[in-house]
C-alpha cells in the first residue's frame, strides 16, 4: 500500500536552524529508566524509533553537572568527557536510520537530589526540594553560581555536539530546570537583575539560549522546551499571561519551540483524565507570536488529528513520547498506508512507572519496549518458525491474544480458544468502566492483526477442558486463562479471611460487578489492591447512584498510581464527586449491615454502615485446567503434547502489561534451549585499571 495523500503534509521536510528534519514526526524527550546506567539498551531503543520513521529522536533529561544529580532516578548524564561515548552510541544508532538526534540538557536546580554527588542543590532563592520530603534545601545562587551554570551549560552543549547530536535543547519545562525556576515568581524571590519583573526572570533563559546558539548554533539547532502553562492558576505561569509574554520576548531566538504544559503529570495525562490533543488550548497561541517551527504533544495517534494540528496552524511538528513508545513505527505505518496497523497508545502510563521505579521502561501495548538490546526484540520483526509445532492457546485475554499474534506472525498454526463470546479478557471488561474506554485498544490492535493471519483460527464460545486438550491434536498448549478476584479478603493487610465475608451474599468482587450482580447501598469499596481499579469502581458505583465509601489501608487512594502520575488526580476526582475516602484503615469484619474497620497505626476500631462490600484485595490464578492436566501426565505424553505452559494472570496475576509481555515472550522463546543462564544481556560496569 502507499500513503494516503491526505497525510502528505506530515512528510514534508522542515528546516530547524542549520539542520533539516525529514518529516513532521518528532519523538520528544522521554525518560526510560535506562539512561546513563544502560547506554546500549538506551541507544538500541532510540535507534528503533529512528528506524520507525521519526525525523527527530531525543534523549530524556540529560544532567549537565554533578550539582544536577537526579539519583536514584536513572536519566541521561553529561557531566564531563567521560559521558560522551555513551551518548555517541545513541546518536550513531539514530543517524544510521537518517534521523536527527536531539539532546535535552538539564540542570535540575532545586529538584536535584545530589544524593550521589553530594553537591549542595541550587535555586534562584533559598528553597526546600519541592519533589520530596527530604530534609535538605537548595541554596540561593550567587552571581558567580549563575556564571558557573552558564559555563556548564555551554560546555555540555559543545560535548553534545561532539557526541553527534543535531538538536540541542535548553530545557525550561515541567518545573524541573533552573531556567524554569528563575521564571517562576514562587521560586524566584531575587532582588537583582535576575528576579522581580518578568524581563528579569527571563534573563537567565535568554542568556542560556544565546550561549548555546553561540557555542553550537552554527551546526546544531537550538530548541527550547517551555511549559507555557503550569495549570496552577495565578500561582504559576499561565498560557495567556506570562506564558505568552515569555514566548513573545524570546520569539525568534531559538530554532525550534517545543511547548507543553507542566508539571509532568499534566503533560502526560492518562487517557482516564484527558483525550488526544488535550494541550491544544494552552499552546495554540505560540505560532501567533513566533515564526520559528513549533512542536507540541497531545498523545497523538490519529494521522487525521496530526494533519489537523498542522493545517490549522497549531503545530509544525507532531511531538510524541507515549505514541512513539507504544508504536516506534507509527510514522512508517502512515507512510506505507498501514494506518490500521498502528499500535495505539492506551494512555495508561505504565511507561512512566519505569522511570518512577528506576528500572527500564515497559509498555502495555509494546512488549518489546526496553528489550531491543538486551533481548534483541524488534517491535515489527519476529523470528521465523523453527519447526512444525502446532499450538492451542486457551484464553483470549491480553496474554493469549498477544501469544497467538506472535506465533501466527512466526508462521505457526495456532488455534485460540475462548470460553466466552467476547475477546480481550479483563481488558474488555475493564474498558467498560468509567475513563478506561481507550484501553480497549489492547484488544482492538491484536484482533485486527489476528484477523489478517491465515494460520490463526479464533474459536469463540469454546470453553476448553483437560479432555478437549488431550483430543485436540496440538503439539504445544498455552494456558492463558486469567485470574479472578478473591472473595475472602486475603491480601496485603489481611493474611487470614475477613470474618463475615464468607457468610454474606453482599460481599462482591469486581468479577461479580462485571456479571451484573445486584449492589445495595451504602457500599464500602475495600481497596487493598492499590492500583487503579478500586478507585474506578468507586467512581462507577457513585455514578450509578450509590452512596460510596472507599476504605483503604494505604495512606491514599490508588496508592500505586503515583507511578503512573495519576494518584493526585484520582483522589481529587473521587473527593469532588462525593466518595467518602477513609485511609490508613483496615477492614476487619462485616456483619451484613456494617463493616468494622481498624486504624492501621493504633488499632482503634470504628464501624461504618454497609449493605454491600466490594472487595479488591488480591487475585487467584484460574489454574484448574493446569492442575487437571498435571494429574494426567501420561495421557498428555500419549497425546503427543510436548509442552503445556501457563502464561499471564493464570500463572501469577499482574498488570495487563505483564500479561502482554508474557504472551509475547512465550511466542518468541518457547523454542529456545533452556539452561540456567540469564535470559537477557546485561550491561556490566566497566572496571578501569
Ligand atoms: P490475561 O490477563 O492473563 O490475559 P484474562 O483474565 O484477561 O487473562 O483473560 C483470560 C481469558 O481466558 C478470559 O477471556 C477467559 O474467558 C478465558 N478462559 C479462561 N478459562 C478458559 C477455558 N478453560 N477455556 C477457554 N477460555 C478460557
Ligand atoms: Fe501508552 Fe501505556 Fe505504552 Fe505508555 S505504557 S506508551 S501510556 S500504552
């Protein structure tokens, strides 16, 4: 196929100062938990993006000096010449595919922990680190500190050019950099020429842009990433106030404006809280005050939406972090007319959790993300079949779907049997809950791919028993039968069943709600799971008209969603909707009309009226089939079945991302020789002598 003419504008080259972007697809900076610690993994991941057609591929934040040490977070690092080779590895792998390499130089100022370097953090004025409760403060910078910072930035820009970068960023975004801290009234209380009026607060940013242009501007484009609105009202920079004035003051200075909203949780809103293109209202003024190219983001996955951004004069380049993670080949798929093959980001922010947990990036939609170097996985290419095995995959949740897709792509004959009418397992069920509709893309993408594979047959309404498997005739069986929520209350807080849970029909699990069980109010949602679902169910029940209390032993609602940047938004939404939130309390008993709770610190008890309890504590694998097959091993052997393997939630319940990964991994690796060696390459620290 060839590209739809409607999308031609996305493939027009664009001049960025002294360099030329071959098209309008720009992978903006994004963290990945690999950075300076795993340079080969990092280089390979960015190289795959370049191969997938992005005209510009950027690093994440790259620390320019030991006083900007973001440890324990793993970001890029360019403290001195010793860091150049690792970054050169990345620029080379980008250049191999004809893309431009961009680097986001950062001095994190008061946001730097400096836990590794033990330098004293710096800020425009004396201030506590806003990003942690650490008992440490940043010191106010003297004029000589400002001169030092400018010199460090200039040197980093020169080193970045040596490392092969074509676009050098001055980073003023997310409230995570010194030039931004100088812009902010709340952090800049200086009385010298760097504080007070906006002209004075902009001075440092202007100087750093000028320094960078002077140092590398002849051969590199200088980009500014600016958060034009902090979404803090009058307490922060606002687009149609100082945001606009800042861009106007510096309008023609950089070669490229990369504009967004701050902080990171506002910039990378999940699909639960924002739709595609959600930043337009804040950034649309930018092109009216500068003639320089403008790039912006908005979780763009639809080529029509992208074209519209350019045609309507909002953006010149389509910026993407998450859409490029979910599908590194997004530009090439538009180019080749394969738009339906785009693996669209679902906006879940599991990718962000890699940075937050200081481990390599993972993606729900793209299980190869982060595995490009260490496992040699490619998002679009799979190894050819190595034998004549035939497969029966039982269960068409995310794990079974992905497993069947990759086995089919490898050329194997696969039957995918699903007990129910619908495919997609838990994703399909959860995507019907408030705010999660976009998650259905996990199923949609895979079904579309499966429908194009001749060698895969999907059998719906086909509950599979152990006998069915023995008679089926497949040489390999994959069990992807999922999991169910426990009804007895056992989880993190209660290691024994909760008294009363066994007696009452009024104790419901999410599975009961999916199958339409009757709920009586008032309802207590007991959330000892701590990811998104408890909060989503509270929201749904409130929407259904019930009086709802969310009770959790954690100190906040949906505690793990701190790692997906949503926790604050979830708790705010539930409180504003009228859900009663009780934290730091465990549910210890239910008598059919009330629950008894106990404070996690003091043990002090209290009761709450509850006609129903919805319990989310932990899940149990659906392992009956696996256990039944284990009982008949000789019949399994006699049937010529070489292997029976449980994958995804039916092995151990986890995230949707983990289920997809498990399906993908099985399909790639089932025919690998098993031994005790580590299943992936590791990057070992060099021991210099
Ligand atoms: P995972 O996240 O591991 O993919 P899910 O719970 O989302 O798991 O999906 C499991 C799927 O397996 C569900 O759609 C369920 O209906 C199906 N399933 C479970 N047991 C059987 C069985 N014995 N035969 C066929 N399908 C099954
Ligand atoms: Fe999108 Fe989720 Fe993948 Fe991140 S992890 S890129 S939000 S699908």
